[in-house]
């Protein structure tokens, strides 16, 4: 009935005192005072019932803290593990680009080819990249398709940079108009690259992910790209890294809120 033995002792003492008082008064020939006994008992019982409270167990707080610490530590460990294993798509660069037919010197006006040096950079220090065949499209003025080429599949190691140089024959370019534009300024070409990549983590490969990027090149009077530094091919589509990062952050936020 009572959770602490002290309260039971208090009530028991009250009963003993009350009984002893009645018994002493009856032996003296004096009738017992019921009001006194009932009042004493009521006071002791009221005191006892008002002070009876369930004290929290010493292990309750420790158990809650342990559970919270375990959940929090597990969440952080999972987040750090995912951050260390998440893949990052390789970067593609146009390192060199030239169109000899647009050279104003006239030495190679009949050369209707496009020379391209492509750089493929794997910035991950602990993961390799397996490329499928890489499809390249060349567009004059960013809209007219004038050439295409396919690079064979290959594997790239950790933190490596690969270079691929190829000459592609261009067809359909309005060479006279393009030469006039390059003389007074520049002609724009667009390069599009499309492939699928797999990431090697330790001893296994992940599923393949699409990689589609593109970049514009300005060709000047010399028939070469005006910008001397490498041009990074970019994509406006979110890759697996950004999608999984958004999903993981949202999941962890919802978990801690609930």
C-alpha cells in the first residue's frame, strides 16, 4: 500500500499511541475521549498521506541519458560513415580546343577538323571511377551539330587525371561566315559529353550513374580557344551526392525533432 516503510511506521505509532491512551483512560474509570483519538489518528494519517510521494528511481535518469547518448552517437557515426563513403562525380575539362579552318593565316583553311584535348579528373583519394563509353557532341554556335565522337571505356584510379586528345572531322560548318566572325571577334562552339560512371569502393563497384556535362568554347582569329585556361564542363542536374546529402540531412533533422 505504501512505498516507503517510514510512512507505515508513522501510522503504526499513531495507532499504538491512540490505543494506549484509550486503554489507560478505561483503567482509571474515565471514559475514553473519542474525539481525541479520532483527531490524533486523522492528523497522523493526513500527514502521512500528504507526504507519501513516489520517489523517482535512481536508474531512471541514467537510463534516459544512456539511451539518448546511444542514439545521438549512432546518428553521428552513421553520418560520418556516409560522408566518408559518399561518391563524387569526376570533373571534365576542355584543356585545348582548336579549329584550324578558322585560322586567318590561311595555312590550314582547308582543314575542316576540330582538335580537342579533354581532361578527366578524379578528385577522390580513396575511390576509383569506371567510365563507360564517353559520347562527345560538337555544336557550332551552340545549336548546329557538326561532329561527334566516342571515347572508349576505361578505369581511373584514386586521385588520377586522364587526358584524351582526338581530332574530329566537322561537317556542315558555314566556313566562310565562321571565318568572317572569327576575324572580327570569335565563334562559339559547344561541347557535350555523356557517359555513365561506376565508383569503386574498396573491392566492389557501385551502380552506374549518368554523367552529362557541357561547356562553350570561344574560338578566335588564330583558330584556338580565346580563353587560355581549361574550361570546366558543367551540368545543371543534381548528382547522387547532392540528392543523398539533402535526403540524409532531412532524415536526421526529422529524427531528432520526433
